[in-house]
């Protein structure tokens, strides 16, 4: 059998994307990824042999595309999957019952991969799994809920990433646009399936309509991974525009509804808002006189209660109110679907379920003088809609409440998350309607941003100078207060700011914003509100109790954790940050005692665990409230033969690592096991939280033995603040794997990082099996004792990560260090 070899170049972002969620972990992780994976150039040979061959890395299977992107329920259809290493697929896992599928045919796709271009292809050269297409025969039962669903495919090399597809409720029509002359026009409702194949193109569909008919047109694209940012236009036979949508909205998927003015032929056209096009601009377009909800009020119900919800929309069969019954108990942020006469509207509408007493706002409450009196705890259901006689430029609501000095009150807005058009902003005023100071921000030194503009999400920011900065410092960037996570020890690299769930964090109620090049950046000191500071030639900022966007998990909704500065009355002010208003601008405003709370995220969601080896799952706090003690992490439901390490998120830290290890005799044919990753925090009372609460198909699988085993010479190391210590790691390669192994150190405590890693990071080249690296503890590192792990990466389009046994790291207290220094000095003096 002849074998062909290829040198494959993969962009650095292929690997970085997998590790992005770990960016809040340690400096060593990011430094190694940036310099070890991002800038090194090294060719690797890949044998074109079956994916289970011992001469190539064990690369888990992956799916990149499904065509078409959905089907009508009650039907069976054959889909084409594009992916890698799908051979011997044995099972399709779905997120709901009523769906079955089987992979009936797998075809290898020849790849012609050019050698890397000098000066252009700077990404690491890594192997790719065998490129393949597969036929997936999929059957959807008639009673499966329409909407978005997801699946994974199981192979001997593990489970794939999760792939989304749509289940429709209407007959489907494929095509490229306008029907040919003489053909019969479809009878609505239907789902048109198509692709905007060329930049700037549009596709049009004709149909017959009757005067007075209320038609709904809704695009499903972005949720399926399409690049389309859709626009819709509805025209009559004479070309008169009846309605349009998508040109000015923030949503990528357009929807419009319109009453037809007369009977006759109509045309609906779909295009891209940015005039793009291509094979990845595909869509599904639902059309018909179907139920569609434009607004609901209130946006939720109290747990265990029944309530009447007013609904507005089209084709609701004169329904104006719907009775809903909330579940008897909930965990954290919980929603339930709205059903109308036992059917769901074509657009999914969610209602919040809360635990506090509820009330409805009463007009007039549009000024501090007319502020509505409330008692805590409370959830207020209201509108920003401009009452009678008000200035139509914008409405705003005020509520007056009492608090004691030092009392902590949690304030949350739920609006945008529930489909409301409100982009809220809230602030706390004193009893006379004056802004209430929160903190004084004193600037200590100044630098500026450079290289490029930065958006409101990214955690990386390029600074002209970092000479006076340290990890943990607060920065004022424009009107945004950030905190430094890591500072690179290499030139031409970003400083990383604290972030959660791939979003940059802003502190003390400030909100992430866009920052242009040359924006001033100040290292700052946070002082009590109203504190006078000696002038130093730099600005002084005064923050008030105000918030626009609440951060990860909140989107455009606001949140504040208010601490009353004195006994007395206070006023809560809420409005739309753009000054907009209307019946679609509903909100739920909750005020309650602030109690410690948290939410967790775990990645990967489908750990593939090598038999006789280990892999890592990173568990991160993506939202926290109040002071928390250690959060112990438990993994439930693991397959037989798999064990999880003890792990806890310590106070002052954002994440931890759970190591999953499969026994050497663990059965490879063990089915993927549904798992739950649960946090247990106890500070006065036990608080339990499930990671990835809104995600399905969290499964663990056992895969063949690992390509590499990572060990460290030391089993425990001690380090003093301001000092360094070296660690030697060893790589044992197996299965014929001969490639390089980038490594990073995970679960390092704050203030400890890998230093002097050089351009290639902690990299074990192809010809070596050991590497020594240096850990440094900053002067401010706090004493702690916790396990850390050296993780080796087998690079590919779907990298696998292989942790060492725990390396117990101890950071000495500064008092111990000082004591030893004093003793040493005394000895010298004697």
C-alpha cells in the first residue's frame, strides 16, 4: 500500500479558538498559545491512512457543515455532512427525543494543500484529520417541537462538536429564486430554502395573497452558522413596497409581518444587509399566515403561580390573553416557553420565572417627584412606552425605596433577554433625585492604546507602554474600568484584561465600549466616593451608581449591586439608553437582598478521554455576586472506568481544572455518557450550580490510548513572592506520534506565571522529549497551596490535551519570606 504525505498549514486561530475560554486562567496559558502556537512555523508530515492508524495523531472527529440545514418534521431526508475523521461513525446523539439518524456513507475528499507561503502563512503547521463527506439519514417525528436542534456523531475516536439544524413545521421548497413562468405558485405556509450565491444578489419568491391576510416572513440563518445578515422586502405585483425589515436592525435574522392591501400576486425578496454573498450565505425563510407574537406583558411570572399574560401579534385567533402556570421551583435564571391555545407561535417567546413578589408599574412615575413607592423584595413589570401627555421623545420610570446603611441590594433588568426591544440603563439617585456617587477614581500614570481599534468584546488591548503596570492593576480606558489579567513578557503583544465567557469585564457599573487607537489609558486607584486627592496632573473620575449593559449573560440588560451609603430613601431610574419607547419596550425590574450567587461554564462540553490517559475540563465562573467561599466541583454521570480529580475554584480565582482519567482497561465500546458538572459552594449555606445549564448533549466518551504522556520530575514545588523556580517536564510519545508538543501550565494561582518562555513558548520540539521552564511569583502573590498541571497539546484541527499528574504548588507568605531574610541577615552579621 502506497502512502502520500502532506505538509499542512493551519491558521493559529484554529487552536486559539479552542483555548479562548481559558483566557481567564493563567498568563502561562496565553503566552504559550500566542508564542508557542501562533508564531512558530514547523512542518509535520501526515500519512494518508485510516484515522485509527498508529502513525498519525489521534484526531477526534469534527463536523463543519450540514446540507441542507434543516427539514420538515414528520419527514425522512438524507443530509450531506462535511467534516473530518468521521470513519466508522456508529451513533448520532440528539438533544431531544423523536429524532433518529444513521450515517450511511462516508467518502474521502482529496485535498491539495500548498506549502506555506514565506512571510504570509505564519501559523503553526499542524496535521488535519482526513477530510470527508458523509450521508446522514435523518428522521424527525411529527411531534418534535419545531425550532433549533443539535446533534453529535460518535466514532471510535470520540464524539464530534455539536452541530445545529432546524426542524420546520411547513412544507419545504428548495430553489434559487423566482419561479419560472407558467409554474404553479406555492400555497402558504411554506419554508423556502436557498443561498445568496453572489455578493449583492437577492432572491425573490412569488405567491398569491388575499386582501386582509396577515402574513409573516421569518429568516433562519445565523443560528445555523450562515454568514447572512438578512433583509426582506415585500412588494405587490406592480412593484409597490408593502413592508421591509432588516436594514436598520441589530438582529442578523430579519422578520416582517404585513397585512396585504388587496388580493393578487406578491413577491418577497431576501438579500444581505452588507451586500455579501457566497456558498455560506444560506437561509431558511418561513412564510405564511402563521401565529406571530410581537409583544407580551408581563414578561414573566412568579414561581409556583398562575398568571394572565397579554399578547399582541398576528394570526393569534383573537387571543389577547394567555394563562400561564409557572413551575413550582427553579434554579437561577429560568425561562419557560409561551404557548397559545396549546400551540407555539412561529417565533419562540420566552417568559421569565422569578422568586420575588410581583407588581405592575403605575403611571405617572415619569419623574423623581412622581416616583412610585415600592417595598423590597419585588419584581416590577413595566413599559418604557410614554404615557398620555408625555414628551414622545422618550419615557423613563422612577421608583422610590428605603434602605439601611450598608444594606446590599441586587438590581436586575430582564428585557432584551426576553425579546423586548428595550436597551436599558439604570441608576440610583438620592431622595431628591440627585446622582449618587459610588467611587473616586484617581489616575496614577498614563499610556495610550496603539496598533488598532478594539471592539467592546475582546480582552486583548495593545498599549504603548506597560512599564508601570502589574497584573491586577485597574485601568481606566475611556469611560470603562478594566482590570489587568496578564502582561506579556514579549514585545509586540497584547496586554490581557479580565474577561469571562469570551467577553471583557468592566467594573463598578461601567460597560465595555469600543476603543479607538490613541485612546488614553490610565492606571488608577479606586477610592471612596467624595474623597479628596492631591493633584498630580492627571484626571480624577467620579463614578456614580449606574449601569448600561450588565456583562456576560445579560447582553443589553442592566444590573447593579447597590450598597446604601446611609439610612434613607433612594430612587431607581430606568430608561432606554437610546431614548426609544413603545409597547415592545417592556421590562422586568427585580430588587432583592444581594446574596452570594454564581454561574459556571465548563469546556469542553464533550470531553473525549483517552484510555490509560487523561484530559482536562476547565470550569469557570462566568457570573458571580457577593463574597464566595471555595466552589467544589463534582462531575456526575461519568462512564465506567473514568475518574475525576478533586477540584475547587478558590476565593479570588475565576476557574479551576478537573482532570478526567480513564483506566487502562476501560472499554472502548462504552457508549457516550451524559454528564453534569456541578459546583457546591458553602458560606453559611450550600449553593449548588450546574455548569452549562442551558446547553444540551454534554457527554463524555472513552477513546484510544493517548499519543503523549506528560510527566514532571518534581511532584511538588515551593516558591516565594518575588522569586522563581524551575520545573522540568518530560514527553513520552506513543502510537507512532513524532510531532512537536506545545505545553502550557494550567490552574496557576493569581500572581504566578511562566516567564522567559521565548518566541516558541514551552515547546518540546520533534527531536526532544524534555523541557525546563520557569515559574515566577510576583511580589504580591498571596500564600496558597494548590495543584497545577502541565498540559501537552497534540496539535491538529481538533487538538487533544494531555495533562500531567498534579504538581502541588506552594506559595510562601510574605511574612515567612521576610522572616527568613531577617534570619539570614542575622547570621551574616554574627
